[in-house]
């Protein structure tokens, strides 16, 4: 098939003007090019995602080239890539999912997920707990001074930001900021370091740092931008649950993300800049991370370092995006469950992996509907329970 014909069919597919005969022609071409029935091309409007989709497709093609080592096969793979690139170039401004595979089951109707239309996305929500037991709903209090405690002013300086300003004679007490499911919030600590809390997370910290180190405690997920102060190392103690693996992270000046949700397989610490040391509390084994590395501490207390994690996907939540690169449906639904405050149950096994970027300010219905368009998964919404079915 000529390249201009493939581009023409791809454009018609996206514009929903393709005839049944033309769609069959497009799928027949795809069947010649791949034997991978699980392959999904997922295109989104986010420019940074285009390269990820390209990389994933090209990685697969290169593996096929290495296996085949045939010039004719190489030319056919090149044509397939050109068509994939043309699809990317003409993608519209909303998420587009194109399942090109031999099996084309009918996409289920939206009726089973109609109840999800009423489930709205999360927002800037958190609770401040003071040392004396008083609590403040930060999404309810007005901007300005929230309270003062032991010489430290605690101020809501934006719809999603709580700031601490300690005087010279401030006496440290400990505060906790909790985010619920469906909530995110930012905190500027007394030393000027910034912390972004993801949903269902908490951070415990002093209202004024004193002594030789700056110590905070984290549960859940947070992104840190730590103010440089080599004379006073910044430390994060991470312990999702009593009895679970825990670790201590020692920082100088750096940007990093910690994911320590109890339902995850490991505590993941990803370094973006600077340097830090991750130490297992159970085994005392330590690893020093360089930018672009990730430390994994699993439930057996095994600490490992991996290279080149998908850093953009790891902190996409901070920029209001769900971003998945070859993610299982379980990984996707964990994030959605926290953000939309829903329960998820599974009916059957789904082996496919997905690549997608979805805005977190969309309704749950929109997210489920988009995933259903792959033809590989469908859902049923009843109250705040979402059931996941294979197709």
C-alpha cells in the first residue's frame, strides 16, 4: 500500500469518515505489519507524549528488525512508522485512542458507566493538624493568616498553598498536613523548601527547624524542592504503615519524588536533580542516587537502583495529568481511585498495557470512556464502586 493511501485512511479514521471497506483495508495492512495482538497506539494532545509514543513504537520495530534482519521487512516497518507519525501529526486536541489489531470487538455503550458522570475530579483539599490537636480544613479557610503557633505564622497564600514563617525565637512544635483521596496541596516549610502532596498523603514537620538537620516524615506521595543548606541536611523518614518497609532519605539540595503508598509494591524514590542517599531502616543498606535514577525498596526490604525511569510520568500528577507509559490497568486504576475517591474491583484478567495522557480535571466518566475506546477494557459504575472487565 502506498504511503499517501495509508495517511489518507488514517486521517479518515480519526475524523470518523472512514467507510467499512476502507477500515477493513487499514486493518488488513496492519495485520501484515504486526503479529502483536496486544499492540495499542495511543495518541494524546500533550506534545511531550508524542516522543514517548514514538519511542515505544520504534523500540518494538527495532526488535522486529533485529529478529528478522531482512531488508524487505525493514522497508515495510519503515512505512508503518511513517503512518504512525502521520497519525500523530494530525491528532486533534483531545485524547485519541486507535486500537489497530486483528480483533476488533464492539466498543460497549456508555450506559454501564453513566453513574460515573456524577463523580467529579479531586481538587485543592487538605487538613492542617496542629500540635495541640486543633484542625483546619484548608480548602475552607480564607486566604491569609490561618493561625500562629509558638512564634511561627501559618498562612494560606493561595488556593493550594500553605506557608510557614518562623521568627528567630520560634519554638518548634510538630504539624501534620493530610490530603484526602481526591485532594492535593502544597506546603512551603519553615526553611523555604516546597512540598507538593498528592492525594491520600501526609507530611509531619516542625514549625521551625532547629539543630543540625531538617527532619520531616512522609506517607503517600510527594514531590520535594529542597532549599540548599549543606550545613543542615534535609531528611525524609518514609514509613507507609507500621510493620511495612521504611527508609530514610538524606538530602542536600535537590528535587525528587517519593511514592510510598501502602498498596504499592515498593517505596519509589526518584531523583531529578542534586543528590540524595536512601537508607533502608530495616537493613541499613544505603544507596546514593544520581539525577535520573530511582531507588526501589520492596516488601522484602531489598533496596535496588534503576536507571532512567520515566520521570515525566512520575511527576505528571504535579502538573494535573495522568500520564501512563505501558501501564497495566491496575496501575492506572490505583491512581484514578485515589483521585476520584472510588473503590475498584476486578472481574477477570486484563493483560494489555496502555499508553495515554489524561487531564486530571476531567470527570471520571471521561477517563473511563476514553479507556473503553481501546476495545480492551470496559467498566461498570455503581455508586462509588467501579468494576473493571476484560473485553
